[in-house]
C-alpha cells in the first residue's frame, strides 16, 4: 500500500522531467496509476498505434475544429509518457486532429503511465464505449484485446461489461469474406444480415446473396428465408406435418441463438418429446460452443 501511495503522490514535475517512462500502473481502472494534467506542445505527441478506428469523418473533424476555435478544448486528451519530452496519444484523437487543424501549438492533456498492454486496453475500451465504431471495427477491437492481451472471452466480458455472447457474435463477423465485411462497414447491410450470411456454407453463395441484399434491399427476415432454403433445400418436403412450437419455446430459442451466436433449431412432437439442435460451422466454432455449454 505504501508503494501505491507513493506512486499516486508523484507530482507533475516528476512526470514531466523523468527522462524515462517508469511503468507503475497495474490495471486500466485507475488504480496504482501516475497521472497529471498539463498543457503539452502538440508536436511532442505522436498518434496512437493501437487506435482501433481506421477511418475518421473529415466533416466531423472540421466541425469539431470550428467548435474548438470558438470555445477551446473542454475535455483534455489522454497521453502516456514515452520518454523525455515525448508522449503518445491514448484517447482523444479527434480532438487532437481538430486542434492541429486549427493550428494550436499546445493542447490540455492528461498524462498517465501505461505499458503497451494497458495502452491497447485503454485505447480499445475507450473507443468501444465512447464512439460509434462500426461492427467490424468493434470485432477487430475485441479480437485484438483477446489475442494481444491474452484474455479469454469471459475475461473480456468482465473487463468491458459486455455479454460474452455479444462478444462472440462480433468476433464471428471476422470469418466473413472481405466483401461482406466492407459492405457491413459501409452500412450497405446490417449486422443481422451479416450474422445470417455466416451460416451459409460457402463464400461464393455468401457473395451472391450479398449482391441480392444490396440490389433488392432485402430485409433480414428475407435473407434468413433464403439462407434456410440453401441450408435445407428439402425442408419443405417433410412427410409428417410440423408441430407448431409453443410461444415460450420460440422465446427460449431466441435466447439460445443470442447465447451461442449461431442457428438453433428446436424439434417438437405432439407427445412432448423433442430435441435442440445447435449448428456450428467449423472445428473452432464447435469448441467455442462446447466451452459455452460447459
């Protein structure tokens, strides 16, 4: 505890004058973190290599620049100290870009100490919660946190406060062909369309349906119907009439689909006997579902 108080008690001068970055942080929650507010010269700050956002709206940056000209920067950006008079942006890149556009020489900054892993976590989590990343950028952010910070999906769920099934559904989007991912990024299709396309067995068919979605403005429900016809072309030739599922079965099926992030079928007979079928599309997907079941 004494070391903790000492770290938190370090003043601005100590942070600014130290020629090296002394890593003392232990997590991204603010515990055991050195921090201070200062006006830093913009030229001494480099952009964030861990930035999950790949595209910035030029018009939005210009509008923010006009606001900064009139009212100044209300919320400081956050940086980490790399070395003597050298800093790296953690969050606030839009404010940083707008300030440069206006021609500011200095910018109000919160300086903190963070290692590479904490830097990645801070950048990704801050963006996930504060900005409207598109679905693919969110998926990439989740995947990077898992791979580069060596987290499980359950640990990531606890860290960012998102349901594990939600995280899994996003990550599965990265299995889609590049053309589908681009269409999702550009809002030509929704995440509901994309999740339906995941269940299509081959990429060529995925792309053919993608073209139909865009050209005919197909709804998610229409896309799901096309997907069902492709996956089970003989589905309409059942010899015995299909028993209609009770309402609470339908509600529970939707919950199962959300939990497992894949297609779930419930077969139900008049005698009350039935089965639950959970679809998987690869060995890795099978392992993922089994781990959820456990």
